[in-house]
């Protein structure tokens, strides 16, 4: 068993859980995963209900910082509820893409140089995933701890959820509400992070597959002399890349639009709060939350667009004019495939890349700046 396949076998149970939670798969899978997903679902339904009660009770009262934070959290919550419901209908595509990725890891190349290409790219993709997973957890924990602490000791923020059927001024109960609020906020953050990490893993493996294909093309001049069927390997890999890019694009088509929308709303609130209270640290953590909501899919989309554009450039650098007539015909087929535009699109219309992410930040900041200047 190759080293990268060993890493994949280790991470596969985690990936099965990430996909199961993303698609709310409580019927199949291991008992442990089903119980965890069921617990999270019930807990988050109660959290959503308690936030809705707080929003309802706050309507008609004075609009303050507590109401604004509650309303923002309610929007984010509903956004990710819709995302997970949409993922349920994409369950088969999730599993199909995961199966394709598993086949990629299980492939064994007889040629030592080609085997090293696969090994280096797949190992690197796993290292990046573990690094991102580790730091996403740390950042998420920081946001939860800072937010929970600030809401507890700052009366202007206070409780952003109301517990139904319980009305008491007891000090112990009031403190218990803050503890429960922190726990539920942590569970919501954990769920959002888990959904995001599932997409990050799938995106990283698609990028790794593009890197492998690109490196294969780079050694075409040498390999075509010793392996007459080398172009056939490239075509097979290229078709697999196209299939996986399209699968990933279909999976995130609608959900990426909702994530970008959620980031825009978070940035809008975040910049507004910062302009109103520049020295309040918790407002900056809101911007960090906005970055964590959609930056990952924009980076993945940017890399996929760049790597697919690079394929045709790499093909042009090969000694195609020295090929036989038969190989030239095959080369033209590969070149035609490489020249097509591939990438991720939100709602099938908007490119998912870093330019889109920057534009969202600019729109949110510009809108807040206009509102702030008019309020003066």
C-alpha cells in the first residue's frame, strides 16, 4: 500500500462523517456518526427556535446592538439550514465524487517517475488538508470563546436567545442561560466548520488531480518515446478531471451562492459595527467569521481556474511538431479538451474565485461607508 493511500484510508472515516453531516444522512452510516448527527440536528433545531423567539420578542422594541447580533445570527443560521437541505439533494453527487477520489488514490502506476508525480501531489494535498483543518478549528474556537466571553460580561450584548416556557429571575438560571448560549453557539460553529471542511477536502483532491495531469503533460516529450500509449493515459486522466470538476461545481453551485451571500451580510454588519465602535474587539471577530464562511471555496475556485488554464499552456510547450501523424491527431483532441473553460460557478452564473470574494468585501464596505456618512 502506497503512503498516500495509507493517509487516505486514515482520513476516509472522517470524510464519511463530514459528508454525512453535510447531507444530514442519519439513516445509513455507522451508529456513532448517526447518533452524533441526530444530536447535532436536535440541538440546533432547539437553538434556532430559541433565537426565533428572541427575534419575535425583540420586534417592536428599540433596535439595539443585541437585536442586531441576534438578527445576524438568525440570518446565518437560516442560510446554513438551507445549504444543508440543498446538500441532501446532492447526496449522490457527493458520494460519486468521493468514489472517484478513492479510485485516484488506489491507482498504481508502474512507471516510477509517474508514480512519484502522483505520490508528491496526493501527499501534498493531504498535508494541506490537515493544516487547514487544524487552523480552522483553532480560529473557530477563538471566535466562540471571544464571542461567548464578551456577550457574558457586556450587558449591551447579553443573551441572544430566549428559552421557551421558562421565566425566572434566579441568578443560577441566568448564569446557566449564558453557559447554554455558549454551548449552542459552539455547536453551530462546529457544524458550519464541518460542512466547510468536507468541501475543502473534495476541492483539494480535484486540485491535486489537476496538478498530476499537468505534471504528466510536462514529461510527454520523454514518455511518448518509451510508451506509445502515453497519450491514452493523459486522455483518461483528463476526462476524469473534467468529470470531477463538473461534479464539484454541481455540488456547490447553489450552496456557494448562499455562502457568498452570508459572507456579504456578515461583512455588512461587521463594518457597520466597527465604524460605530472602532475599539470593540468582538466586532473584528465578526469579520474573521465572514472570511471563514466563503474564503475557502473562493480559493479552491481560483486554483481550479488557474490550473485548468495552465493545461493548454503546458501542452503548447511540448514537442508536438515531432509527433507522428496518429499522435498529432490525439494531441489535437487533448488540446481541444484543455482549451475549454472549466471552473466553479455560484448559481451557475457567478465565478467562484478570489476576485468575487474581494468584490463582496468592497460592496459591503462601500455600502457601510455611504450609510455612515449619511448618518453624520
